[in-house]
């Protein structure tokens, strides 16, 4: 294949929620020459619990796609939590704390098409192999077929295992595996979190995607590689879901995916390059949530790039401000997680559950 070159003011690697949010918001801000590439074409499936927090809903509203997403969303208004001692409690934050589940095949497609409507050029089936650099500055990227995208600024949004980011040292990795079922009994509009000792202080989850379909999964840390993920998942299913799965229909096979996270926010830029979303390890260390962090960091990066492109700020100042704003957005909750995780992996939650009123414990599945 002959070499082809695209030119852009901003080129973005990865069309997940982070990359599409950055592209979309650049379009909202009037930046015209934006190229977005992804290794896949759309729509495509993505292994993910697909939960969008209240802050994530706020991002969707900022991006102007909430009205398109809401019809496909399953509302979550409460949490059914099971402690490591098998005590159950139901928690609700009210309407203000309501979240949604929206399948990533749908969510990512909506974000992408909205970005395209604002003039973003999307190039599918483009697997980036390396960055282009000149004098220590990133000036774009290329694939193995000789195709290049050259840009004044490059946004890296290709996930936790990106090889296109500044060096940050050792990685902290959560292992995750999940599957989908229809016909599983669950409490409507509630997610389930189970702090099973085999995965605590991380958790087992059940997320309903609509009135009949759920995804169930586990996330855990396994630095010593002691567990076989599929065997552990089967043990968890047998322990917590066997009666409910007996009459259910499994949809497709199980899928695993590692989640990279960090308790610190750092090294999100270099000359000509900005890093967003999971590529910047901006995933919640307790829950594995990354959709909100991805979209929010994409919005913040777009604002910084607009300021540089319009001359409102120098690159150095805008990129430093971008990183500071990410740190302000996430660092407090990440730090609290680090303090609370030892409590989760202790009898404290069992004690709390035992003193709760009966109305908040051991309810049968029923509409809230």
C-alpha cells in the first residue's frame, strides 16, 4: 500500500468515551481540523460494565448527547451491597444520585456520530503502532501500512495498555472478567456489589442493562498470578448466583479485560502530546469506573487545546492547567479510596449492616 498522509490540527488515537468526548468538544469549541482514529469500525462491542455515574451523565449533557443516550439507558437508583460476611443492605442516594447503564456499543456510537456531525474526520481500522516525533516533539502517528496522521497536537486515548504515553513507571492492574445473561432475577433499578473475600477489597457485580438482561463480573488484584480468572469467576457464580442463573440464558461467552489504575494523577502531557482517560490511568481505583473520567478528561483536554490553537495560552501553560484540573477532579476521591479499602477488607461493613433497620436489609427483589 502506498504511503498516505492526513493533516490535522488535532489528531486523536482511540474512539472510546475519552477520545470521542475530546473530539466532540473540540467541534463544539469551533476547532475544525480534527482527525479521530480507532483500531475498529463502529458500532462495535466493548467489554465493560457500562455504568455511567451522575457526574458522567453531566458530561453527556455538556457534550449535547444526553437526549440521544437517555432512551437507551437503564436507570440505576439504588445499590444492593453484600459484605464479606454475607450481610446484605440496600442503599439509595435519591434521584440526585441516580446513574445509568448504557451498553458501550450504543454509547460509543452515539458519541462518535455526534462528533462526526461537528466536522470530526473518523478513520476506522487504523491501528497505531508508533508516534511521529521531531526534535523531541510529538507530531502525529503512523500504522504498519505506511499511513500517517500528522498533527500540531496529538491526543492519546487508546486505553490502559497504551504504548504511546510518557513513561510512568510500574503499573497497577485489576483483573476483570464478565458475562451477560437474560432472565436473571434482580431488584429492578439496583446494581449489586458483593465484597467476596476471594476478591476483596474489590468486588463482584451485577449490573442490569435493561428489564431482562444483566452483566455479571468480578474485578480483583492478582499481582502474584495466583488465580485462574475463569475458574475464580465460576466459583463466584456458583457461590452467589447459582439459583438465579439456573433458568437464565447466557448471551455469548465470558470476556476478560485488565484495568489499569493509579492513586496519583501525573505525566499527562509532553510537547505536542496530551493523554486522557484510561491511557492516563484515570480509572477509579475502587470501582474500576472509567467512563466518567474518560469523558471529563477529554472535555478538559479539548478546552486546553482550544486555548493553545487560538493563542489564548501557551502550550506549556495550557497543558499544565489541564493536568491540574484532572488532579482536582479525581485526586480526592482516589485518595479516600486508598484510605477506605482496608475497611472494606475487614469486618466493619458486616457490623454496619447488622445494626441497620430491617427495612434496609435482605429485601426480596421488588420494584423500588
